[in-house]
């Protein structure tokens, strides 16, 4: 079950100049929104990626380093490996409207969650944030789902000017009760955490850490006393209160704790 | 563990008391003090850190640890943040574990006999309850020519060097991948080992991805652990317990109470659990204890001493 399966890439979509969506010749019907797979480039490395769609298996990937750069160079028909699904995903609240916040390639798991929420009849709004309008990814996927869309850009070139966290304020002006679900760069999640706690809004955030095994044995993804691969990657905002590592530190391949690179 | 049970699961390893027989094996979860504390709170009778070396090592690229039908296969490459960082984790972990009465075992390795001594001296500053000397990782022989555990003379030299550099009781971790594990066990005991940890993972082995014709591990080969290795581990532990008088921390594929009892029956003092964390999570320690306790209760045993080595007369 847990050896990587190598499969062909069925389809590649260029979302922005740094983000691509890859559709694989694989089906993961048991996957839940927020869960991840380990993506393997034979001969290079293997990294955790949140699932953007389970059937067929789809991941949305930002080019941020040597591994993702190589993944972006892959062509339709090339072979890559995957194993999973792993981790604890989102637990959708069906009694209140859902506000989904995606930053960068964090829109990937938000697409999976939005699909699920729409199927369950939960009123769903998706907020996508980026630095500029041309960096807003996967808007078409959400438009096709028929969800409400809020766009924010740092420079105001499209949608509201400001950070995606502002979508919470915009949304709160129209809705008295709702739940927040988010994935994106950790500074964004820290900001969302703060807003959720101040306003007593229930929230779930999907985090990322360096991983080796993905199934709770290597301890490499430790976030304080949590294992991101098993206790997460999705955490309730209350679980993240007062953590030493949240927004602050990550572990490298040696296992050393280092300050989180912001941005 | 029920408090009103008449069964005593405690044991002693080189003079150190363990509240129960289960020990977190080295290489699993033992990187940060918070997680080690959580393992202790989950019911482990002792916790072993991930092996550390004098200098940090990033290890091999992923995939490094994979599950297959028979267990796990891994070639992590002894990644660790180096002893200077680990000494702080050990210190912090000890602070968390001491109130629980759970001892901490600090695992070290090195690429020279001399550096084993250096690592032992550094890590001892944090006052772990035991020092485990990993001379048996199957994944680094290409770097180090061969495992230190493969040669009785070299294994004894490492043991001697470590003993010169620490006053803390020393466990030497042996490999099954040798012609005669007894010869190595005798050599390290003669050199001063206070106890033996047996065994490290088996192999190395190979699993291929037949679509790409490549090995699934980035390193190509890796140590085999989990249920697939258990019968071999039990045999090694039996051989060692018959041959030497020091306590043996037995491990290799133990996932349940019955597996742990098997290790005690061939003479083990305590039982390590590693790969089984992948199957049963951190709850495995309490589950194994409950299963051992149920067996002992139903068979009229009240302590582990009554079981220890009971199978040896049948060989």
C-alpha cells in the first residue's frame, strides 16, 4: 500500500508563471480534503504535496526549489511516483457557511475542500490571495464549482488590495457565523490564526513541514509535540495556540530546528 | 495499565529501572524532546533518541523510509543535527521524562573509533540514563568500508573507547548481518559493554519499482525492519542471551504483546519497539503492555523474572 506507485502525468496546466497543476494517471477515491501524498521524482527526491483533486489524483505545485523546479519541467506522459494519502484532513462543518482561504499553491487543497463543501450543500466562499493579479491561481476551478470568489492582491492589480486575511473582514461584514479553512504560506496562516482567535471564529489551517516518512515514524516534521504528517497537516486554530514552532521554526533534513523563512 | 493489577511489568536494564518492558527504539521519533515526552506519556518504559554523531548529517534524499508487505525498509543515512544540538534535546527530554520515571537512552554513532569516544563524552554531559552505541547501521557501509559491528576486534575497540569517555552504563547495538553474532557480543562484553541492544535492521535489502526499473529508496538499498525480521531477531537474542551475562534490550519486529513475551522468553531484559509505531501509532507502547499484562494474568505470572529465559531450555 505504501510503496510509491509510478504513473504517467496525464495533463499539465500552467496556472501562473510559478504555479502548475499536474493531473496523474492515478485515482485516490479514499482521500479526504486536506490530506497529502508524497510525490516522488525517481533519482531526485520525494516531497509532501496536498491533494487538489482525488480522482484523478491532482496536485497544484509552486516552483520554490530544486525539487519543484524539476517537477515543473516534467511533460505530459512522463513518469512520476506517489504514495498516500496521508495525514488528517479538514473536518468540514456542515452547519455554518465555509470561508476558504488559499495563498500561493495553497489553493490546491482549497479546491478539493470546495468541491467537497459544494457536494455537501455548504454555502462556500473562496478567497484567493497573491502579490499581483497574474499570480492568482486556479480561479477557473472555483468559478466552475459555482462558489463565491473573493480576490485579493498585495498591489491591488486585481480584486481587493491587501492580504487574503482581509477576506475574513469582508466576509464577517455579511455573515455572523462561519468557519475558516486555510492553506498557504505560514505568515499568512499566523495572521489568520490571530484573527480567528480574536474574533472567536472556528478555523482549520493546513501546515507544511519537511518530511521523510509521511506516516508518523521519523519524527522529522515535529511541530512542538505534534507530528505534522499524522496529527496534521490540518490543525484546528485552538491546537496552534502558544506553540513555540508555529510561524517560528521548522526542521531541516538533519533534524535541526531553524527559524522559518518568511515569505 | 490498571493500577489494581497484581502484575508487575517493571524491569531493570544495567541497573536502571524501567516502569515497564517497552522501549522506543532508536531512529523512530527520537529527534525532539517534545515528541520523546509524548512517547513517554504514551506508555513507553524507556525512550531512545535518534543516533547522533559529532557533526550534523543531512542523510540521504527521499524516499528514505517506506512500508511494504513485510514491514519497513529504510535508508535514512543517519541524519541528525549533531551532538551539540542533541545534547540540548537530551537535556530537555530528561527533564520531561524524569518526573514520569521513564529513563532516557541516548544513541550515538561515529565514523571513527576515536569519534565514538568524543560523541559519548559530549552526550554524557546531558546525563542520559544509558548510552547506546550504534555500531550496526546497515546503510553506511559504503562510507565506512564496513560496519563496526561486523568485526569483533573493531566492535571491542569502539566499546572500549566509549567506556573510557563516559561513566554512564553503555549498551552496544549489534547487527544481525554478521556470520556469528555471539562472537561480536562476547567481544563487546569483554571490552566493557554493560548491556547489549539486539538487533539493528536486517540486510540491507532492495525493493524495486518495476515500472521504472529503479530501487524505490534513493540510496538504493536499505535496512529491513518490522514483522519480516522478527524470527531472526528472536534467534539472535536467544544466541546472545545464552552466551553473555549482561542484560539484553531486544528488538526486531515486535508489534504486539505476544511478540514482546517471545523476547522475554529467550532472555531479554526489555523490549524495543520501532517499526510498530507505523502500524499502531504511539499507542503501541500501552497496547503492548496491556497485552503482556493480560497474558501474565491469565497464565498466573506476577513479574517478568518468572518468564525470562523460560524458552532457553527447549533449544
